C-alpha cells in the first residue's frame, strides 16, 4: 500500500512523516494520501482543535490540486468509515487516547485564570486606559511600509492598520482575523505584538463545513466610525 502521510500539529503546521511512524489517536489530525486508492483521507480525532481543522482543509485542498484525488473525511466522533479501516489497520490501528499527551491539560489549566483578571477591574478604568493607549499608538506605531500592509486591498489595509494601532493583550498571540465574510490566518514570528507589523495575512480560501467552537480563543472586535471592521481571535500562551 503506497501512502503519503501528513500530520497537522497544534499550531496548524503540517509535517510529512513515514507511515511506519504514524500513531492514530483522538488527538491526531492526519492527512493520508493513498496512491493505491487515489483518495486523500483526512482523519480527525475527537480531540483535535479548530486550528488543526482549518489547517487540514487548506492542506487537503493543496493536495487535491497536486494529485487530483478525491478527498474523504473520516471523523472519530462520527464513526470510522469501512473504506478507511484497511488504511487504519495498515497504519497500526486506532490507538484511542494518546497517553503521552496527558501533561497538556496541566499546562492548559492555569490559562483560564488570566481571563478573570479584567473582571476584577472597574470597566470604566479598563475602557479609559484602552482608549488612551489606542489614541497614542495610532499616530506613532503604524508604519505605512510595514510588511503586514503589502499587497492588501484598501478595505483590508484599513483593518490591519487598526490592528497595528492597538495595545496587544498581555501573554497572547493573534492567530486569525475575520473580516467581512472571509477568514484569514495570521502568519509570522511576531504575533504577540501586531504593532510592529511583522506579520502577513493569508486567506483561508477552502473552509471546512460545520460549526467550530473557538474554545481556546477570545475575540477582540475592531470598530471604527461606528462600523465593525473585523474580529481578531487571540489565544493565551
């Protein structure tokens, strides 16, 4: 059986691995290209994140253009398709919950605590401070030659300029932007402080169907002149 296997990690990055190294668990999102069946299988464990799902849709679309194979989605929560069982058996079977990932909930458990901090502050003070910071940053931090503004339409550039003018949330990084009816992934090594402009937007042209709770994200709504420009999705890290 001739297979190419790509694993989508928690950051949304895809890595090609040898089929003999594959371990299918509830935390696995794997894209398996079967050159024998001429089918690209997208296996989604029950515990994969929304980041992995969006990234898998983009990678699967690229592979479809490359190989012209049909794409078949296999989700643990909906039951394993019979057609995928031979592939799964070839890869060593389904391992269930990956015990090697048990430390992750320990790392995640402190994260909700920072979310409670703004509640303890008077809303008036928070708003006034944010307004002051935003005002002072708009004229000093937005660089018209910043990489983030390269090749953007006028409307999208206005959204990005607003993003670059705001004080970033502490201990967080911005992964996604919703602008109009489009979803963009934010790429770059400096997503914790967008004021520097060292990032770029990539439209996720192929979106998976369904409802995706953004469990690990909190939104920040961008409003200018009584209009909603967009919504940033931030993750605490």
